C-alpha cells in the first residue's frame, strides 16, 4: 500500500533499478491473490515460459 507519494516514487525507482538488472517486478494485491489464485498462477506460468525463451 502506498500511504504517501514518496512510497509510490520509491517503488517505481526500485522497479526500474531491478529492470536494468533483468529482473521483472510483478505486483499483486492481497485481494486479488485471495480472489483469483488460479488466474495469478496462470499468469506466473506464462511469465516464466516467456522468460525461458532465448533472446532473438
């Protein structure tokens, strides 16, 4: 949860630093994790499948 604009900015900065190191940030809310676990699992499988492909 982002209580302040500063927290929001910090999270975005962290995401971009990680992306520059070839890490992908996936953000899920607790509400969605509880309501849609199968959909999230499918998304994660798809992301992992895509990440395993060799670069073109």
